[in-house]
C-alpha cells in the first residue's frame, strides 16, 4: 500500500518507514537492557525490586488512564496491531527531534519505540506492550512530551535546510476540539482549506518573485553606508527594524536618519514617530556607548561611540525587538546570517488569509501561536518554491519567500491607484537603497587649488590626466570609497561619486576639474510652514565641515546642497535635473549656459546637476511657468531623458576667494572665516563640534596635502598654507584653535586676534617646532 506524504510525494512504507523504524529501534535497544540475562546480571537486587515496583505502578497508571486500551494491549493480535501503529507515530516524533538536534528527546523516544516494537512482535508480546504503558506514564510524569503548537520545534533556531526538513513533518498542524487549526487563519478546519491556502500563497510568491531579493539589496546597502565597521552595520539594521512597524522603507528611513543625526550631534529629541521608540533608541545607544567606552578603557584607547573594538565580541542589538521586528532586523544585519524564517508582519499574514476578529483586513498583532504557524508555512513555501525551480532558481530562503508576496500585494495596491501592475511591482520592490537618494545630500569638493591663491597655478591648465593624478593623491575617500569625514561624524554615507565639475573662478575663467561628491544621508524636519527642510544639526555640520575642507584644500568656494522635491510649499524654486549618470563636459558646458541665461547657478549633484535659484521674488508657481515657457525644452534638448523637478534649495556656499588670495597671504583672513563657522556649529550641535576638533580624517588629509604639495612642486609658494597643514596635521583642528588662542591668526592663510575662540577653554598651544614660535614673535 502506498501513502501520500507532504507535497504529494508517494511514500512506500516498505522502503522508508521500515528503514527508519529499524534504525531508531536499534538505537533504542542499546539504551534498554538487551535481554533478561543482561538486565539481571547488571542490576542489583534492590534496584530490581524498585524497577518491578515502578513498572507495576506504571501499568496501574496506564490502566486508570485508558482501561479499554490497556485491555486491548493485553489481547493477542489486537495488541500487536496497536503497537505497530504506535511505533510508526513514535518514529515520526524521533525524526522531528533529530531534525532540530534534540538528541535527549530522540534518545528517550527511541526507548519508547523499542518497547512499541516489542509489543508488535507476537512472541515478545504481552510484556513489551504492558511495559510500554509504564514507560509512557513515566515520560508524561517527567514532562518529556510537550503538547500544543508552541511545543513544536522553533524553526528560527535552525538553518534553512534543517527548518525545511522539520517543517515537512508538519507537526504544527494541530486542531482544537472545535476543529480549528491552532494558529492558522480563522476558519481553517480541514486539509483542503490548508492546501488551498498554500496554493494561493504560492501564486503570490510567483507574482512577486522579481522582488525576492528585497532583503539582500538592503543588507548590501547597510554595508555600503556603514563601511567595514560591524557595529555600525548592526546599528543601521536595528534602526531600520525599530521603526519598521507599519512603515514603508521611505518613512522608516526618515525616522531612523533623524534619530541617528540628532544623537550623533548630541541633541536627541524626545520623539521620533513615538516617544517610546525615541526612548528605546536613546537608552540603547547610551548603553552601547558606555559598553564600548568601558572596553576601550581596558585596552587603553577610545575609538568613539560608533566604533568597534578589534578582537572583542559585538555589542548586542540596539534595542529589545519583538517577534516581527527582531526577525526583520536580522534579515537586514550584514554581521549575522539572515534569519531562517520570514518577517511575520501584517502583510505576510494577509498573504496567508489572516483577518481581524471581525473579518476586516488584518491589522493587529500576531499571537505566539500564529507566529509559530506562519514560520512553518513559510518554510514549507520555501520548499515548494525550490522544488518548482521558481524564477529559474532553487535557493529560495524564508526572507525571499516572505518578501515576494509582499511586493506582489503592494504592487497590486499601487495599481489600483492608477498605475499598471508592472509599474506597481517596480514601485513595491523598492527598498532602502532605492529611497536613499531622497535623503542624500551632495557635498562636492575639488582638489585643484583656486586661481586667486596663486598656488600651483599651472594645474589650472594641466591636462585631464594630471588633474586626476593630483586629485587622487590626496582625496577624502575611505578605503571603501565613501567620504571619510561624514562617516567619521557618524552619518550613514554612500559611496562618493567621482564626476567632472564646472566652476567659474574669481578671474571669470571656467574651470573643468575632477570633483568628489560626498553623499551623506540625513533626515528632514518641518519648517514653520510645515514643509520639509534638512535636519538643522546636519545643516550646521555640512556648513562647518565644507568650510574646513575648503580651507585645507585651498578652494575659492565650497558648497553643499540638497534639492528637496517632496512636500509642498511656495518656495520650491530650484531645479533638480536627474539624468541617472554624470554629465559629460559638453553637457555641462551647455547646461551651464542655459543656467546663466536664466539666472540660475549650476551645481553638481548625484546623477545629474541642479539649477540653484537665488533670484528675488521667485515662487514655485513662477518657476513652473518658466519651465512651460521654454526652459524645460531647452534642458531636454541637451539631456533628452532628464527628469526635471522643482524643489526647495537647502545648502550653503562658503566663498573665501578674496581671503585666500595671494595678496592676503599670512593674514589669517580665511582661517578666521572657518573658525566663525566652527563657532556656529558649536552653538547648534556641540557634539559634532567636538568631533570635528578631534577628527582623525582632517589631520590625515592635511598631512597628505602637504606631501602632495611637495611631490607636485608647490613647496614654498604659500608658506602660510604649509604652516596650516603642518599644525592641523600634527595637532588636529583642536591644536589649531589652541594656537590661535595663544598667538592669533598671523602667519595663517587668511585678522590678528582671537576673540571668541574657545572662550579661553582650549588651553595653551605649544608648537611642536620651536622655530615655529619664533616666526610669530
């Protein structure tokens, strides 16, 4: 006789169950006295007496619990049949225990199986069957048999192959006395309904299969923005998990980035979405900072609150997360293997047909039993997807099988709003890297010294290869290719975009130089009119940071910008021109001509350019009129596939072309301007200020600039600049401010006096080189 198992696969008990039964029975036999002789010769008389008494008590207990069954077991032939059936049931439970590595339970069950097998063999007979009753009673007394769906193996503790193997046995299909499958959607009372549920779920997985890599792309994004620091990678994943409940990646990222920016600035707020989430985040961050500081003190150094200590275990997760958010966070965390099961959120529950108690669309929290049921059904879905070679592959995971129907369902919902299903799917498949451009700020920085400085003026007319070598010799990238300053400040930072920059210098000449566009991420707050603006702490950091970099790199002007296209408001007067790539030199030249003709300033951004609007009296409406009357057509002729959006300009332009001019060499004018920006930062974001002063990347860049200056033949052209680089390179920005407080600005690139610098709190400055002191006497 053939039986049909899970997924309709025929099972021949002669080829399968017999092998399993005998193997398990053999193991059980080793754990039970192999014969009366062995038992008798290896058991003391006192122990033998106890065993007989215990067996008698067990038999009496078995009779009290099931008198009819006990009588049947004592009847020849009928008892053998009943024991054979039970042997098969016990063998299934042994396989479950083995699948999850529960050796203790497996061994206990193997002993029960041996007794059951003994009861199934006619000559072993009555003793085996009645002894089995004693063994089962003892097991129940010891609590070895766990009942209910929560007593099934926890698949989240297993690998994917182990979880699939355990799920195939379907121990979670447990019916209540009323017939309802425990933990299943309401109304599930028979196997036909279970099979229909699975077919409908599989159809959703297939429909959204293209979005199955949702978590994988998100994990890779966390590696990009946090670099090779495991603590930072885990922090990003936990932030995303903390604000994930009933939030899409866009809104989720907004809350997480604001919380991160404010915390790193030393100005955390009382609410990010909810007060409880803010308290959880802040307390967890503070606890981790204290933990890392304690570790640092043990080994004699401090790597900062967001750094990992080499050789030490990672700090635990950011905050205590629930059954849903904990799995979700593990799926996003590059430092650990992905969670075995899927994320049991409301969308996943809806994919299986769950509803609220009143029958409405599911929106409540899942019970522990429902979580367990979904875990099993998800892993069975993984098994079916792999068996079907869905989308041409057989390596589906729990995360992917959960993500795919989410994408399908979301895409279908978006399609009802006017999009096609394909358009809806593409929108639904977006994860964190896809929404990151909305939160990305552009911080362009060039390396070719400004024309007014008189430093290495030959570079202005050098060929592209020479300019590229000069730029690459001392850039702002970390080993992973991200802007090292913004990352060091604690902000998630995308890979730097290397592009060609266009700049009209103080002499009116147009320069085309290599430009590094740093891409830090931050959140938005609302202005008084209720419209989005860049997080104020980030604004202050970008202004002070770009001013500092402009001075170190001897740039006439250094900008940062963000064109905010979302939200409403009458002041969306600048233009974001997205072309999905860096513009060519010819395109830059043509676009700059259009910008100047219409009163805009062109600036590099990621994947395109921006037209910055500083004209008086402009409104969102007036700019829209300009676009309709020909501006949009002009732009499209140069970049036909461009997406042109009006937006609110956020940013700054730090112009020190006059202060850095050769005629002002050694007066300290430019340095004084930078110190003024640092003072503003101190007032707004004190922790960012302190971090800039103690930054390691700034002195590193100063040292590299000095080395580059010598290698490219610029030594001696601007001694004030060399002096600045040496001070910062040796003693950081904090050392520069101490020097200014002690001596003043004389001899630095850029008015004598240091009023307001540090308020006398920076201490005295002692130059490393005594000769340097005499230069200022």
